[in-house]
């Protein structure tokens, strides 16, 4: 009798579930993770949400991680879906089946190598390192400026400084020289310390370019999400170009760093949008971005034709449409 009751209960339970449809809550979309560095232009992505441009949460949960790791290393380790990196670092990813889908910014201003008090030429540096407040040893602007100062970028001792720490590092002799990207900041330091200039680049247009890379295999099933992120980033860049003070105040509020410091960081940069990215990415081996890559300082050979297959303007084209 007990077994009969259990059997009857099981049958009734089955009948009940056949009538009552079980409705599961909708799955939350997976976040699209972008690794951004401490490069000022990368901050446009971090402004998407404060500017009210974030895509609908039904489409994507935008999660941006900032500055705690090397963007290339995080990307190669599979920790993120995409990364914003300097153009000069693309060759490190050639074997990783990546696609370059967006160009976020380019440098168009000058830069200077400022000497510490008492330093008149590169030979006066001694064992003191050179400070850099942006990029790194591979950055084409850093390479160009160090070379013009008579220093070997591959062997020079470099130390990373916060932009606002450059003046103090020069004044105290912590560094023998410092590479400064912002003409505004360089002039302010020169005027205050009375130091000399070891090298200057009056025009570095396009020499520094930052791009967004994504793994090829992530594109098919995440295409709509990626396009929405590119559209939001493009809108953020357009907003900042037209109302930079608003963007600077948002960055200052989020970071605790004065808006004036952020203004100096953005001074030598041109923020790009989706339509401009299409122009730079399109054309395969003849794409402006391909030619720019092959002309970077220190490149001994051009990128092979097959490599240019990883320049993909199609997502930016979608993002640029009204």
C-alpha cells in the first residue's frame, strides 16, 4: 500500500508539472570586459556610464577594469574580452587571432625631454634614470624623443612617474630628465624650474595611436554587444570634444585628481569616433592604420599581407550608422 501511494504521488506530481509551466528568470547577459590602461585616451571608455551613454542592461553589462595590469597580458590570458592598447604593441598579438575594431585616439601635439637642474646634455645624466609619465619603452613618442635627445630607448633606465610628480622628480634629482607629452605641462615645468630641453617633437601627429582589439572568436555571438559599446564610446568621444570641461569634471570627481591635471593629459590627444575609425581601419594592407604601423620607429620589417586581415572596420561601420 505504501508503494502504491508513492507511485500515485509521483504520477500526480508529473501530471501537475505537465500542466504548470515552470518559468525561469531570464539569464543576465554576460558583461563585456574591456581592459584599459592609464593612457588618458582610454578614459573615454570609463566616461560612457557617467555621461549616460551606457547600452541597455538588457543588451550588455558594461564592466571596465582599469590600470591594475598590463592590458596586453590580461588580454592574452583571456581575462578580458577586449583591450585598448598602443598601436606599437599590436605585433605582440599577431599569433592570437585578434581583430582591431576601433581606434580610440591619436596624438597630435608635441612632446619634450626636460632636463633636471644642472643637466645640459644626455652625457650629464650619469646613472640617473629618465622619467616617463605616459606610455613606456616601446611607445613611439618616447622612442622618438629619447633618440632626439641622444639616448638609446632600448637601454635607457626608465622610471614611471605620475604626471603631477614630474616637477618634483626633476627638482630633487630623482631623475636626470623626464619625457613629457603635454606641451602645457612641459612649459609650466620649464618656467618654474628654469630647466633646459634635451629634445622636442613639434609634431607627432598620428605617431601615438591607441586601438581596441578583440578576439576573433568572440565577435560572432557578441556582435550586437560589441557594436553597442563602440557606439557608446564614439558618442562619449564626440561629447568630450564638444564639452571637454564636463568630461574633465567627471574624471576629476571619479579620481580625486584635479580637472586641470586631466586637461593637460588630454591636451595633445585627438579623441576619435566610429566614423574616423572606419577610415583608418579600411583598406587592408593599404589601410592608413597599416601604413602607420609599418612606419613606427624601430620597425625593421613591414607587417606581412596576411596580418592585415586583423584590421576589421565592419563593427565600427555599424556603430557609425544612425
